[in-house]
C-alpha cells in the first residue's frame, strides 16, 4: 500500500504537460498505420503488437537499469503496482482490444476502450472524492460526441456481446494506465516504470501467444505503404521505438505533470493522430464528418482543461488516501 497524492492539485507547468501529453498521443497514434502495413503483409495483430512491445522493452532496458541504479529497492516496494501496470496497463489493454476487434467492428471496439477517461473520472470521484466539475462533464460529452463522428459508427455497425466484454476489459486496462502513471509516491522514474512495465507486458503477450490465446503469424517480405515498400523491420522498429518506447515514457511523464483525469482526456488526440498517420502512410483520407469529429474532440479537451482549476481547488482540502 502507498499514499496516493492528488493529481489535480498543481496547475503549474500545465502548458508543458499538455505539449508532452500531445507528443505521447501522436506517438501512440502512429502505431495503427504502421501496423496496418504489417497486417496487410500477412502479420497477425497479435504478432505485430508483441513485436512492438518487445522492441520497446529492449530499447528501454539499459535506460531503465541506469535509472534504477542504486534504487533497486523501489522495485520491491512497488512490486504490486509494477505487476498491475505491466499486466493490465500494457498486456491486457492491447490483448483485449485485439480480441475485441476479432469479433466486432473496429470503430465500436475503439470507442468502448476510449471510455477510459470516464472510468478515470468515476474512479477519482468514488475512490478519492474528487468530484468532476460541470465543465469536465460537459467536455467529456463533447469529446465523446466527436469520437462517435470520427469513428463513423453511426451507420449500422455490428455489435457482438463477447466483443463488448473484451473491449470493456481493454477500457479497464487503459484506465489503469492513466491512474497508475499518475502516482508520484513510488520513487520510480517515468522511464523505469515504462521499461519494467513494457518488459512484463512483452512477457505476458509472448506467453499468451505460446499457449494459443493470441494467434501469432509473421512474414519477412517487404511491406507496402503509400510512399513505397520498405523491409519488414522498418515498421517494426518505428512502432517499437516511436509508437511505444517514446510514447509510454512521454505518457507517464505527462500524466504525472497533468494528473490522470486531464491526461486521459488529452490522450483522445491519439485518435486524431491515428487518422493523420492513416492518411500519410496508407492513404486513408478522413471523411468530412470525421474532420468535424476531430474538431469536437479538441473542443472537448479545451473544456475539460477549463474545468481543471476548479477541480483542483475543490480537492485541495481532501486528505490523501491509501490505495490497497
């Protein structure tokens, strides 16, 4: 157990935190377009995501060791949180999302997972008494309205009960990512938490593949994109280095700067980034209604931001609580 500091109490440095959070969102957002090329070339989604996490884990291994040098005791002290982060925030989120996509429309699965910010707001309210402001609620409604338009799921998308359960599980994993990343009492540098979490995630995904839960298939030919063909390792390295290693480090840092509630809403910009990179890499140009949705998402994030100072003042008098 450990003390959880309030993550809405410090408005200083919010501008820098927003830039870091947007960097994380755009880094995460490029993964789909790079992975789409791999999948079209014969890779299974499970194989693509497992390669992605392993590359990121190996890239961050040395920086993680250096960051923890002389502080290895923090691993023992935070073992429960680290395991939860690696297995829930990394492995479960990606595994459950791809399981959902296997049986239902991608748009609905992604929209369900992106209810994670609502789960974060509810968690902070019910567990820690941090009641969301009216502006935060309004911003959430606007942002999710924009997501519905962007994902274009209003025209008869297929719904599968099992897929909904998988997507809800992915949502829990995503919400766990934001809540655990915001903890400042662990003594773990952001890069160390990302490195250890990704290593556990890579091991978890590999085990899932070995026991047959996650289908695995690889090919080693060239991969075609809008700008031309590249060797298979180019998208693998791009996903691992930029869309995972860099993205997780920036994501954890921004969540500690902004708090889990605001960071989780800024992360909605990942969908905008996914559309942008989808057009750049594989020629998937958004429809006008999707561009309107993108504007609504950004408007929702701004409204949430306007509600944050009031939330900070309201929660300043509340004592920190123990998380078990």
